[in-house]
């Protein structure tokens, strides 16, 4: 029955997208056969007033009708231009995560249930909501500790949002499975894995203790950084459904007029923003992955304060080295090295030719050199890079796509502050400094130290590894003698799973077809 209900919710979502003109706004003239017929049918069912809006506005209205979980889905897909296309990704990135507030009484009930204490014992004052998003809303409050009053921001989970999201998640998985089964060309994009990533990302975002931990980690790693910080966390008043943190007094970075009237140096802020982001990424391997201007404040002394760390990105040491070498290769026009790094990282299959890939990389990098600063766009370069890597069978790399999306957003914010902003010139000191410190003599010493630690750990595990090797050798001998066999329970479970998968797919398709017939009949 969950498959049936997921099918109905999926049909409803499709109907809303049709009525709000989102489907009609797609480039259907390029389609043929049944998809083109469906696109033309969608145009007939589009609301007349929706045709007057731009595609991004149609999308925003449809998402608001569908609810908070679709806002989150849209924001997530904005990070995956490889899945939805570059134009649609840009439209999705413009979705504003602004929802109606819910009653303060419900927020109070959630706080008291999460922390197990009365509101009056936690806060001296607790105000009405000042902002609301798809997952939570924020209240201004005041605490008193040791006789010292302090203004704080209290983030509270929206009631029922978990249940609603995980219901809609069933529909997302159904759509992904049907896409993989019936559209073979989409399998390279791994739609089921993309949906699993969305599910995991949102589970983390819906536990405010994990956001508090991310704020604490980023605060610790950036405590010595000039001109950048994050709010401190009040752990005593933080739980799964509530996060209490320092109140930030500053100007939002999307309020350019107020920044100018306050006397801030916008060019310096733009450079500081980019360099801070690259510093966090390369040095720490941990970065704020939702750095749109609504989440960035500028204090009176020019310090940037980043809030709302529900989405964070991580890169391992190996990935950071590859990233630094790729960026530095573009800066220094060493395209052969950029190509070699892609092969060393395993991003491009070995059957392709390194020199041919370097030629394709040169076609991307050369146009950015010798141009005026205001025309050099990281967004454009990444768009071209996606197209080229697809030609060379580069598989989807979720961790790199999140990084690239954030880099594009940060560059866009910097350009609103300084229209003549040069991304490459600003990035060069941080990237070259990291390379000098990590790939030069000091980096070799660090690698040798890490290698020594790994070797010591391996020596300590030698007895256990020897025992495992002996057991594995015996099992391989038995397999060679008798063959690989499943026990009866495993074979039965495989058969049941295959039957259930096929049956659920057929049921979902019938539900969708019958619902569409019913809707068409009601309208005619």
C-alpha cells in the first residue's frame, strides 16, 4: 500500500507542476514521439495566468503548493546540474526557503518536549518568530547565566515536517526506481543513489544537534581566521528539535545599500569571502555548503558571520590535493597536469587518452585568460567542465558537485559586492600557499609521518590479519572444490525481493495511468 500511496502523491506532484506551467516551460520542441505528446498535453492543462510568469517563478509557485519537502528537494537538485541540467539548476537555486511561520505555542511545546524543561526555566524572554524556512523557524530570545543577560537566536523544527518529508521521500524513491528501470540513459546519473543522498542529507539537517556540532567544529577550525566566524552554540539549550545560538548583529550580505551606508569596503569583503571558503575547503576539508547571501552577515568591524549550517561539505585529504592541483593548473595554464590529476584521482576511466583529455581541458581554460576580470566566471568554467567530463565518461562525484555548487554560489555573492571581481586572482594566494605547504618539502614530511602512523597501526593488527587470511584461504579452497552456493533462505529472499520489485513497479504504473485518465476525464 505504501507504493500505491507514493504513486498517488507522485501523480499529485506531477499535476501541480503541469498546472503551474513548469512542464510547459521545458524545451519540449526538442523532444519527439511520446515525450513530445506529453509535453503538448501539459501545455493544454496549464493555468492561463501561469503562462505570464517566467519559468523560475512558475517553479517557485509550484513548490510552495507542494510543501516544505519539495522546497528541500528543489534546493538539493540545484546542487546537481548533471541530473537536472544547468538551466533548471539555476532556476532551482533561486528558490527562496521562506515559508509561513507556525504558532509560537507550537514552538514552545517542541522546545519543552525536546529539552525536558519549562520555557521559563530556559529563557528570560522568548519572542515571536523572526524568520521561517522549510524545516525550521527562528525566534529571538534572551537568556541569563551567572547574572549576565544575553540575546540569542532559537531555531525550532517545524511540527510534522519529518513525517511529511519521509512520506514524500517514498514518492521520490518510486520515481527514481521507475526512471532507472525505464530510461536506461539515466542510469549513469544514478537516480536512486541521488535520492539516498537527499534522504541522508535531510535526516542530518532535521537533527539540530548535528547542526550545532557543525557550528562548533567550524568555529573551532576558524577561531584564528581573520574576518570570518560562526555563531557560538548554547549547548545547555540545544536538543534534537531546538538549537540555541548567539544572536548576530550585522547587515545581511544581500543588503548592498546598507553595507555601503555602513561604510564597509565591499571589495575587501568579497575577497575575504572567497579566500575564507577556499581556506576552509583546502585546509580543513570541512566547509559551509549553503553560503547564499541570506545566510551571511557582516558585522560593524567587517567580519563575515555565516549562519544556518544545516548543509556542510567534507573532502578527504586526497580530494583536497586533487582540487588544489586542478585549480592551480587552471590558474597557471598547466592543462596536462589538470588532466593527469583527473586520471590519478580515478575520475576519468583509464581507457581514455590523457593528452586528448588535456586538449579538452585547454578548450575550457584558455577562454578565461586574457579576459576582463568581470567576464571570468567560475560558473561558466564548471558548466563546460561538466560537459567535457561527460564526453570522457566521468562518473558522478557527489562530494565534488556539492563543492562546485557552493563555489559557484560564493562567486555569485562576491560579484554582487564587486562586479569586477576576479575569482582566479583572489584564489591564487590561498591555493598556491596550500600547495607549497602540502605538496612541497613540508608536505612530504607530513605524509611520511602519516605513513609511519599507518604502518604502526598495521603492525599492531598483524596477528588478527594473519588469522583472517588463514580463514579466507580455507574458504577459497572450499569454494574452489564445491562452487559458490546460496543457502535456501538466501535464495528464497532473493526471489521474493525480485517479485516484489516487479509487482510494485507494475502497480505504480497502473495507479499513475488511471489517475491521469481520471483527471483528463474530469477536465473534458
